């Protein structure tokens, strides 16, 4: 996978991506990363790349021509028309499925905006995808580009070791991860759940699955609608819905009862 980032802050991208698993994958040659400074393509000669918005309003807009010239410098090198991701809060919300799809590309170009955004005409001309990383506003597209590159890189063959690939497996089938524990057995009065010390693999797997279901129900109940649930999962959730000890708040119980009715019909 070859990443190309069009940005006003190339050092932010290069320094941010050069650590840990992604840094190791770049050293191995599984990933390459180049950052192109849009300012180097200023058309006024003085390094300016922004101007006032037509129609008035606050802030400045990045001009079309410097962005386009920076883009052309890339496509001439790449030799074909690549996918170009523009990072914007007006985009589609990025998720694991999109990460898997982007990971199939040979090259990915990320276009990072600043100020009040980029002249719409150059976006029409070059952008193929518009992505947001969530419902909040950031000062620029660099952090979102790094978020997307990190998530995509994990899906590129060879980037994760076998051990690392197992991680987050449970997010893949639509549930949140179960809790993890390491030594010591007791830390400041808090004990590791005994089942994890039992050595009984079947019971451990069962406990972890239940913890995933319980966490998902508590924190992200809407994920359960799409999650792959087998009969054993449904039986556990039935038990929670009927639990006289009221492990769940009333609202969660009602949600669960409706969900189970829906899953039974399906
Ligand atoms: Cl992609 N850009 C900016 N500026 N803010 C965001 C975002 C992107 N995604 C969420 N907030």
C-alpha cells in the first residue's frame, strides 16, 4: 500500500505515522508514505494558498489551483487515476467496512483541508471519496487522514503479526471486545475473575463471549441489531432480560426484550 498525503503540514503526517506497528510496516516496505506540501504549489509565488470566500463569511478558503497542481504532481508519478479521499466532517462516517475496502487499493491519496475548507471545484475534479471520522469538528484533515491510514494499514496483509491479527477479532463480528487481565492475580484489592485462572478453555471462551454481549448491550446496544448472534448468545441475553437481580437498567431491559423479539422472528 502506498499512501500519498496532500497537506499543509507534511511533518505532522510523517512524524505521526513513524511509530509502532505502522512504523515497523513502513520499515519492512509493506507500506510507503509520502507527504506533499500543497504550499509548494502556490500560484502567487509568495507561498499563499488561501483566499477570501466568495459571498463573504468568516475564515479563508484553500484555493483550487495549488491543490490541483499538487494532485497532478502525484498522478503523473503514479501513472493512473487513484482513489482520492478528502477528509471532511461533511463526509460519510468512516467505519471498519470502509477500511477493508480501501485496503484493496495499490495507492491511496488523502487530501487534507484547513481553514474553512477547499474550493469546491477542485474537490469535484479530483476527490473520489468524502470521509468524516465522527460527529465533532477538528481543525484540519491531518488527524483524520492518520486515523484512516492506521485502520486501513491493519488490514494490509503482513502488517500485523499472527498474534496481533487475533486482536479486535470480536469487533469484526459486531460486538465490543471483552475485558483483559494480566499479572498480578490481585491488584490493590481487585481480583482477576476466577474463571480466567481455571485453565478451562471452554468456560473462559463462554465467559468472554458473555462479557462481550454485556458490554455491547450496556455501551453500544444498537450494535446488537446487526451482530451475528447464535442460540447460546440469545439464551444468555434472555437470561439478562429476565434477571430478577436487575443487572440492567429498566431502559436496557426494554431494549433487550424488543431486540430478542426481533431476532426470534428473523
Ligand atoms: Cl475528516 N475533518 C475535520 N476537520 N473534522 C472532522 C473530521 C474530518 N471528521 C470528524 N471531524
